[in-house]
């Protein structure tokens, strides 16, 4: 506790740095995943190919990926861009599956009804498919957010400052309180992000609270699928 | 491109291959961590997951536990344990066991949950005891999802085992952290290529295993209902219109 009291400023600065590393990958990853998920869901052939390729990308361990990044991007080795891009790749790899599942979870009858009412494909996507797949997308985004916040700490190992600095410094100076503070701060950010996402979900998807029974199951199943990597 | 060649040159250099600090030995250490941790985790998580899946009790706890662990930073946990247990192989092993538990737990209970309730009722109806229902119906039918859970825990641990080198626990990460200290980029790159290749090979083996190990007649349940069923009851199928109410 005494360590925390005397280093409150440092911890706060690192939390801000950490968040600035995490937010771009979560948002950009989400935006990239929607069109890819749509393509994956639209054609049977592309679904298999896209999910396999992204599965392999997700398989690349984080430290090697951080080390490969300067070669691929041509950035300096200590640039934080390396970490941001690598985290975005992981976010996309996780999120596309949710996007594809979410878009696939929309009732076919509803889609036909929308077409029958004269919606064009474009309108139908924005006004029917995307909003109705919201709960599954949200579940996927929550997983992405938690894993991004935790993975960003690894950046410190390759010299990109984040909350991981507290782990490394704590090891060198043998201060368990510092390491513990780092872990708690990471969990705190993860919880805050998660609550914000849930809140955002309530605002953007006000209908999803009432319509629990069937969709909740889909959401739960898709979360487990993400966790176990089950499915095709 | 030149740097990539240097990375491969590092891998192919006979000096780096054999011996107690060559990459073959380090790679075996990485594998030992992976399978050791997953085996210990499986002994803990599989019975627990089966219990949750069979009784349906504690499901919410299991779900939020598996979800919450995602946010736990493995590097922090590793270092905290290393400060307590000392450097060496013990702290990494404990860390990896903790990391490996959630996916296996999720795979075990999701496997049981995926079994059609009517199948279980049928098994009871033909006189199977509760134990028989578990061992002859739920375990085989839940196998694909359990293997899926084992697969993702192996992949997670094999990737994270790289961190063991950070607390003097050996494995392939030792090369990477040594390379950072010496500013030897080709070595970091070479070791990174090895870690990535190892992860991809394990992924391939498990993908194959997942197909082979599943008993014939058991199909991984694709999310079929999700795609086609309507969430509303259909007029043709039921709920006749009742008058006067």
C-alpha cells in the first residue's frame, strides 16, 4: 500500500498510456471485422478460408508478432505502432468470428420480410442485419476488449511502455506490491472497458434487454465458441 | 528481407542447434512446459467442468470465471509468482497451469451442455444409471468441444511459454530476452520464427486430432438453429387463437 501511495502519479500515467495503446486496436479491429465478417458470412466458400487464415494469425504468439512488426511495417523497433498494429491483428482475428456469427444469427424470415418491403441490400444491411446482430457483436467485442487490455502489457517486454512496466520494474527491484498494483490496474481497466461496452450496448440496442430468451442463448454460445475455438 | 535471412541463418547455424543451450533443447523445454501445464490443468478442470455441465450448477460462476481470466495479464502473474517462488521453472509452470484451466473448463462444460436434452432423457428412459449417462452419453458426445478446449489451452500456453525465459525459466524465450539484452536482432527473429512455427505445427496437429478422436456418428454441433429458426412460435405449428380471453 505504501508503494502505491508514493507512486500514485506514475500508476495513473501508465494507466493512461496503457489505455491509449488499447483503444485504437479495439475500435479499428471492430471496424475492420464487420465487412470481413459480412463476406465470411455471405459466401460459404469464403467463410472457411477467412476463418482458417484468421485462426492462424491468432496462433502467432504475441512476442514474436511484436518482433516481426518492424520488419513488416518498416517502423523503428521501439515504436508503439508495432504494438498497436499487432493488437489490431489479434482483435480482427477474434472479432471476425463474432461478426460472422452475429450476422448469421439474424432470422432469415426477417431478412426476407425486409426485402419484401423493398429494402435494397445496402439498406437491409444497415437497418436490419447490423442492428439485429448487435448483441452477438457486443459479446465478441467484450472478449476482444478484455484480451487486448491484457495483451498490451507484453509490449513492455519489447520496450513499448504500458502497465507492463510495473511488472518488469517490480521484478528488477523485487517489489511484489508494484507487480500486484500492475495486475490490479490492468483488471481495473478491463472491468471499466467492459462496463462501458455494456452501457453502450444498452444505449444502442435498447430492445435487446427485453428479448432475452433465444438471443441470450446465441450470445452465450458464441462467447463459449470464442473461448474454446469450437466450430468450423 | 535481409534481416529475415539472418534470422534463418541463426536457426541453421550448427552452433545454435544442439547442446544444452541449443534451440532443440529449448524447444523441448517449451513443449515440456506446454504439455505439463495442460496435463495438470486438465486433471483439475475436466472433472470440474463435467460436474458443472452434468448438474448445471455453478454454470454462471464457470462462465464468468473463464471470461474474467482473459483479462488477467500473464506476465504480471508470472512475475508475481516468480517473486514468491523464486526464479526457475516453478513459477512459469504454475502460471501456465492457471492459464490453461479456463479454456479446458469451458470446453468440458460446453461439451456436456451441447448434448441434446432429449438424448439424455432417452438414455435415462432405457434404464441407464446416472453414471452411465455421464460416461456413455455425455462424455463421448461432448468430446469434440473438450478437445477444442484442450486445443486452445495448448495454443495459449505454447505461446505464453515464451515468457518463461523472462524469469530464467528456459524455453525458447530465453533466446529472445538474451537477444534484447545483447541487441542481437537476428537471434530474436530466429527464436521468434521457431516459436511461431511450433505454435502453427501444434495447431495443425490438434486440428487433425480433433477430427480423428471424435467417435464416428458424432458431429460437432454447428450453430444450426441460430441460422434458420425463427424465435417466434409459428402460427401453423401451434398456439391456436383462443377466443374470449
